[in-house]
């Protein structure tokens, strides 16, 4: 079952450096079907839907750990088994000296047309993951499939192009 949320709503979460949730807003709690007590302190990967390619999460983590920000389309998994698509903007959180102290994610409801365009790409990435014993090897193969599919375009360029096309 797919769950949606309002175009005017924003799912917000914050994590520590290891990806453990330190904050979740009321929209996050409602859409994910978790209570605050159930979610705080848990790894953010608790909402990782198995259909979201490992290579995409590899790209996200590499980007934010290096101090960058990223926009990504992600399929999340709620506690009750429902899935919900998001367009996530994930950034490092910094202290007064500029050191990364955690991560912050704002997520909006994506256009259905964007999801339809993404599904074949993500299926190609998941197919590249099959047969790898180690998660890291699956993620690397998935990233390679992404890069090949994009033909020299970065994932970020692809996302911004997709946003422009589906909102035009």
C-alpha cells in the first residue's frame, strides 16, 4: 500500500553522525506510522524501503559525509508496511566551528510523473545489486549502473532536470 502526504507538508528529521534519529517532526511520525518513542535513537535506515537501490544510499552518504548536500528521490517504508515516496533534501548539520555534527533532511511529496520516470532507473540499479554477497559490493555495482544509465550526467543534474520536466 502506498501512502502519500500533502504537497504543503514537509517531513523533517535530524540524525547524529552515525545516522541515528535525534529529531522527527509530526509529519514524519504520522506518515511513517512510528511514535516518537519508537523512532528516536533508531538508525534512519529503519525507513529504508528494500526497493530503494543500495547504490543510491551509498551516493547520499558519500555526499553528506563529504560535507555536501543532495536532493534524492527515495522510497521509504513505514512501520505498518506502507511505502511513501519523497523528494529529499539532505544536508550536513554543522556546529559553530563548521564541524559536521549530524544530518538534516527535509522531504516533500514528489510528482507522480517523476516516480514513473525513476522506477526503470531504480529497477536497473537493483538488478545490478543481485548476486553480490556483501552489501558494499551491491552498492558499488548499483552506483556503476546509475552512472552508466545517466551517461555522464550526475545524479543531481538528473534530479534537477526531472524536477523541471514534471513541474513545467
